[in-house]
């Protein structure tokens, strides 16, 4: 490779199959307009059980949709287990749904993505998901989804902006990937008002998941200006917005900033920039040990940054600056930021002991992200070094 080639940015940005993002409006107002736009008449709601049972938010949406709401599923557990995906698929099939509307967190959003694939490929059993899951990084040939999705997220991990879904195999305790270009929602509705019902720990910790998307995207050796511009702005908005939500949970302006920051945080992934070891280890902590999605980033991200610094110091300096603390060590900035939000900061805090480190390290080697970490990881022993930092 010539010197000129080395200096030229390389990459590929794929503009996905999402039509639009609506922000700052109540979901009950925006959803009927989406059904009108899409010509949908049989909406299947996949929603948070807590929102459905303990607030009137889902009832307001059902009233707004009227007879176009044909069924509601509110039983998706964390980490999107196969069993619940199949149960939702069979309900949607029986209801003859022509659109899935999700109102809830990342597990519900991912669940609906998986339901789209299952409906299109006649999957009706837990074992049937084997026919459509990704193996060795490759999605199998499959029929494209025709029943699409509109998403109203109530947490801020950002899954509504991707075309991949993580589904947990309860038998093996492994989070498996399903992927198709058309499973990204047709539209996302960012409603800050509905998020006031989200428990504080869940909103703030999924916000750190969005920070993790920004940070690992910025620090990747495959980063490029298109993704940097959005990830740096997203990180700045999250760094300012999350403490404001912590200080005043009724501050919907701050919540809106966090939601937009989360949207921007997904630019690296949508622009082909990989995540790193924080995401890779996080997959295992979630699927095998039930650690909440956001908590995995709260615990791992600063330690991964510390371990990676020898390979990404210049990029890490961009992180500190975007978070308003230029010149400081990025791992220290992130550590202080996460602590000040009251989030867990060690594996011990999430009840993971050293006796599990070998299993975690071995499984994380098989995730999509560890092989693309900015500091090369050759085997489980190096992952164990990171886990010992986080102990």
C-alpha cells in the first residue's frame, strides 16, 4: 500500500430503510399520522408491561388508533428471550398485523425486529429461530420482512436506529444476532414526555449505553469524519443532558437532548464503524448473567478505555474534549461522570465475581466487536486483564 493510500479515508455509509424521525411530540398524536402515511390498518402493539398496567400512556395510544389497533403484547422480558419473541410472533400472526408499533425499551424494540423476520420466514417455534439467526457474522438467506415497525423508545440505548436485533437463547445463555436491512423501523418517534415514566436508573444507564456507542465509535481505528461529526455532537449532548435529567426528572428539554444525542450516537454503527470490547463484554454480561443493558456499559467502558489508551490516545483526547474536559484522561472523565450519575462502577457492583471471568472472556471472544477493538485482542487472557481492572 502506498503512502497516499494510507492517508485516504476509507469506508462505506449505508443509508438505511428508515423513512423519518419525529421528535418532541406526544406519541399518541404522532402515531395515527404514521399509520395514515403507511396505509396501515392493523397495528400490533408491542409495549412495556409497566407502561400498560401502571400508566394511561398505552390506553391513550390505543384510543388514538381506535379500531386500527388489533392486539397488544406486553410480556417481553429483558434481553429479548427467544420464547417471548415466538409468543409475540404468533400473536401478531393471529391478529393479521400489517404494522408493529413498539412503545418501550430496547428489549421490546429488538423483539419487534425479530418478530418481523419470524413473520416473513414462517418461524413459529423457539427452535425455528436457528433458521434465521446470524452465524459466523453472516445472516442466512431469508425472506424480507413485509410487516414493518414504528418505534417509540422509552429508554435511550438507541436500538431503534439499527437493523440488528439481539435475541437471547435461554438454553445456551448466549445473545444471538438477527439481521436484515428492513428490520430498522420505518419511523422512530422520540417523545420526551413518555420517558418521565421510565425509572431513573434505567433512563440514565441506557444513556451511558448511548455514550458507549459514541465513545467506541470515536475511538475506533475505522472511524471517519462522517461518523465523528455525529458521535462527537451526540456525546456532547449526552454529557450535558444526563446530569440535567438526574437533577430534575421533569426536565423534558433535557430528556429531548438526551434522545437526540442517542440518535446521533448510532451514526458510527450505521456508517460501518465497529464497536469495541466494552460492547463485546457487555453482550456476555447481559445474556449469560442478566446484567441490565445499560449497566454493562456503566461498568466496562472506563476500564476498556484505560486498557486501550496505548492504541487510541489521540482519539480518546477527542472524547474528553467533547465531554467538556479537554486535557483530562478520558477514562477518568468517564469514571467520574458515571459515578456522579449514581451508576454502578465495578463488576462487584453488578454481582459478577472473579470466578466468572474465564467464562466471560472466552464467550466475549466470539462476539462481533472484540476482534475489532482498537487495541488488538488476541485471546481471552487479554480480556481477563480488562475484567480484573473492572473487578
